[in-house]
């Protein structure tokens, strides 16, 4: 009996132990690797919520409410408006009414003219309400309609023909004066048309119908582009009621002057999108010089004449800068001149030339873009400071600049970058002098600056110790790799799987040399493994091999490099979370490692510890590997993708995973393929591509704003990144 009790007690103990294991298994589901479990737990514990100040405060804009008394319409532009902006308000009466006045109901602003239908005010730091009032016109009052405004398009430097304006006068009362005596131009700039009697107005006005008049500037003069009111006057000088409501946009072409004596403008300086010229001396006392710019040398396509010497907002191209003299609003024949056009080559506008995509297994991804001027932009997850904008925030849905000091608009940008790479929650940049800089998460020393911070983050770039001859960089989940000009490879950060390749499993916060890697020509970093392509076209790899991602025919982790079986003639390499991809010299692609989502592209979902050929793929010029998907860029600029697609990261407008390559489409519908691609990257669960014009396109998961389109909605087709 006693023995039976002992047996029963032993069974109870075994049952309790089994239940404990089951409970632990449910509470801690298995991951592909020990590190992934650690990282997932860490994300839960270390998520940093957004707090005010994480993003620079937006510009406050205030609403303008425009009311009317029901006898007309009124509008305001811009609306809403920021403090200090000039707001234009416009009132238009209904038929049978004319504008009377503006009233300021709320906001305490001063209008430029309360009695003018077209008025302005400066926006305060509060909402504004204005109201337009109208008066009824007496029965039979004429109304004025301007139509058929025709001006000849004479080219700059040639005489302009008279410009005719047709004015229709309707509802003229028979008991009023028999004829229209005159039609005048009113408005603040009307004198520029008729100053000194040098313009001419000719009118023919019947009792009821159309009055045609024309204005001709005197030879050698030019009327600026103005909005002038047209006023109808009856016999005896009586102004026709309501005629002030009619306006016309009046302008003339230039009549070229003879005897020009202006010197040609010369270039003083230029930036990426602006040109500054040296001042030209006016030919006469009391005269000033104005300038204009065009891409044409014959004087066509001129922009607005201006007194300043700076032309900004220019795109790439050759420009010609012009000058003319004036005295007040007069353009004198003897002094009016357009200088000989000069060619000014604008500097290239900075554009995106490279991208990097974070590879966080939990989807907290971020994106980095490299500009042609060496500056960086970043967006997406920022819970560890991986955007380098000197803030901690949950995420940013639009690009923010990476800074060296400061933050926001006033921050000093990080400069002189030539390459970038993004890890799970850290970012690495290579400068033109061969130095490496890193920022973001540093819990394993992956920033290489000699420090480790379990809970803290590095918010701006800091240099990695002692490197000056680096030619390529790569970032894994939590380790970093650098290729030196002498062919050696150095690593730092997390090393539980031997991914540092120095013969140990100890993490390092400073760079360590990889054993036996003195002839490397390119590198790649996977989740927890590292790959190097040698000068003879063979592949070495080390680190995590649980899915066969080292390609050596085993599933044994390695802390020193081993060769991928059978690979020769490799010309580029990429590493995903747990798989590896190489492009061969003949334009085909081989891959190995994890294939649970079809990311090897061989038509199966079987893991491979030796290389297999991607099915039906030729003409490839570059490859990229993400969490569990792969992308290839073809020679014609189109893209193929395969593997996991639960978030639309393949860009084929579906969320169906693919074990063979499919085309990336250009939009949400139609059969047009995404094309003109010059660079691309694959993140954890999203993808990114750059077109030749520098535009950046993204697709896939977007919970952290990593697509950069201003939303957190995922996309199964490419969308345009919105840069500030």
C-alpha cells in the first residue's frame, strides 16, 4: 500500500511538471532563433511611447470665415492661413447688386480697403471672420461684362500690336444719357498704362451692345501685368452704377528699344536651385534696373521682372538672365534694353540615389534615403532613435532629416554620406573619407563606439572607432559589418551565433577582425549571419545556420567563415533574415536558407542548405533580400519579387505569398509594370525602390509609417514617398 502511494505521488509530480511545460510553451511561443525571442520581449518592454516634442510642432494655421448678406458671394485665399500670411478676400455681387463694404466681425484685422471688393489683410494668430455687404442697383442699371480679352503674343524684342478689349454693356435704360462717353482704366496701377498721355483709348459705344476700345503703349514702353478696373462713364462724366465690379487682367508685350546701353548681367553665385547675378549699372540718373530669367536665348519664356538679383526654385538647365532699365513706371526708348543673354548652368538638384530598409522581425521597420548631396532622410519606426533626427518618438510617417546637431528645421544636417545600411533598430552611414557613423539602438554594441546601452539610444550619428578606409557597410539585426579597402572584413555587435566571425561567441562594442577574409570585395548582413563575396567570385559566410543560410551543406552555426557550396562567378550578394541570395555573372540568381515563405524562388517551400537556382529568372542586375522575401532588378528597370507577401511586400497587388518570381506593378490597377528603377532595398515586411528621376516608391507593411506616404496604411503596390 505504501508503495502504491509513492507511485501515485510520483505520477502527480510528473503531471504537474508536464503542465508547467505546457504553460511555459503557451506563454513563450517558439521563434526561429533565441535572439528573436529576446528581441520580441525587449520590444514589449522597451517600446517608447510618443510624447510632445517628438516631432517639430506643425505650423499653426487659422480659419478665415467669409460671410455675406445673401446678395453676393465672397471668398478668402489662402484659407486656412498661417500667422503673417497675406490673405486676399474677394466679393462678387449677384445680378442687380453691387458691392458696398467689408465688415470685420471677428479677429481684429485691418483691411487694405473696406470699400473695395478685392481687399487684403495680414493673418493674425487667431481665426478671422469678415462679412461682405451688397446694395441693390436701381431698376434698369447697366451691368458690365468683360469678354474676349485678346492680346497678341508678340515675342520679346518685337513690336506689339494694339490690344483690344470687348466690353458688353447690357440693360441700358432708355432714359439715361444717349451714349457711353468714355471707358477708363481704374486701379492702383492704371497710370502705368496711360502715364503722360502716351497710351491711347478709342471707344465706340452704342446705346446697348458692345463697346470696343484698344490701348497701345508708346514705342519703347511696356505696361506691366495688372488687374485694372474698367469704368463706364456716361455723358456728363456720370459713372455707370455697378461698372466697378468688372475687372480685367491687362498686359502688353515689350516693344524693343534701340540704342541699348545696358551691360550684360554676370553670374555672382549659384546653389543647387538658385542663381545670383551681379548688379548691372543703370544707364541714366534716377533710373533703376530690373531683371528676368528664361531658359530661352531669344527672350521668350521670361519670368516676372524683379528688382532682386536672386532667382530661386530653379530646376536643372541652362538659363539666360536679362536686364532692363526703368524710371518709375516709365520704360524709356533710349535706355530700355535687354542685355545679351548669358548661359548659367544650375547645379543639379539633390535627389535620392540610394535607400536602406530596416529588418525588424517584429515589423517595427524604418527607412533611410541617401541624397546626391550626401545628406540623409529617414522615416518609419523611431523608438530607438534609429531615424537620427535627435528625437525619440514611436514613428514618423514622412521623411525627416538626419542631423549632426540640433533637430527639426534648425538642425545641422548630417553631410558627406556615400552609403547607408539599416538594421533592426540601428542605422549606419559611410562618409566619403572612409569613416563609419552609426546611431539608434546599442544594446549589443552594434554602434561600435565602445559603449553598450541596454535601455538607452543614440539619437544622432557618432563615429565608429578608428575606421578611415571603409568602402562598404552592412547592418544585420543587431550587428554591423564593414569592408576595408585592403579586402579585410570587420564586425561588431551581437555575436551569439558567431556572426562576427572572429572565432568566438562574445558580443563586441568595438570592431573585431573576421578570420580568413582578406580578399573580400563585397559584404552583406542577414538577421544573425554575415556573407562576404571574394574576388574570385566565391562566397564565405558565418553565423546563424539554423535554416541552412550559410550554404555549406549543414545546419551548424559557425563563428568562422565557411564556403557556400558550389558557388563561383558571383557578382553581388544579399542577405535576408534567414536566407542568402547571389547574382551570378550570367544574370541568373541562386539562393539558400529559409524557404518557409518561398523566398528562395525555386517553386517550393523547402529550406535549402546548399544553393538552388531561382526559377525562370534571367537578366538580373541586382538583388535585395528582406525578412522573408526577395527582390530582383532587371536590366530594363523592372522588378521581380517572391516570398512572403502577407503585407503586400511583393508589390503585385495581392497578399499571396509566391514561391516563384512575380512582377511588381506600377499602380493599384492596370497592367503597367513598375519600371525605370535604379536602386532598391527590401525591409522586414516592406520594399522600397528609387527611379532615375530620384523619386522614391514603397510598398508593403506601414504600421510605423515606413512607406513615407504620410499614412500608416499598408499597400500592395508602389506609392510615392512624400518628401518635405
